[in-house]
C-alpha cells in the first residue's frame, strides 16, 4: 500500500532538495585562463591610437567625446583605453 499523500510529498521534497544541493556543489566555475607573464596581449580590433594631453600615445577602443571641465571649458577625451583607463584627455 502507498504511504499517505503527506508522507509521499515529504519524501519527494527531500529528494528534490538533495538533488538541488548536489547540483549546486557539483557546478564549479572554470578557473580563468592564465597567460605567461611575458605575453603581450594584442589590441582588440576597432581600436585606434591617439595623442594624449600628457604627450604619450594611447590606444583606445571607445568613441572620442567632448566633456565639460570645472572651469567651463570643453575637453576632448578618448574612452576605454588600454591599461584600464576609462577616459584619457587628448591633445588638441
């Protein structure tokens, strides 16, 4: 004879909970790919070299924008550049 409806539901919940716990512990993210320390990363396609206001050349992937400065002037900047720089002021 089958167990009563309440006990059957309890067993089903236990099985589902156990399955969920096992699936969560089994799913581990893959470790990031490590590159040799001497490896130089190639620039992404679509980038461009610009002449920064500090006199250095910078390689940026985003659009050139004009941003207001604190004194009311406008500054031309390149966006999304190498070395994690989000905004680099450009030489006029």
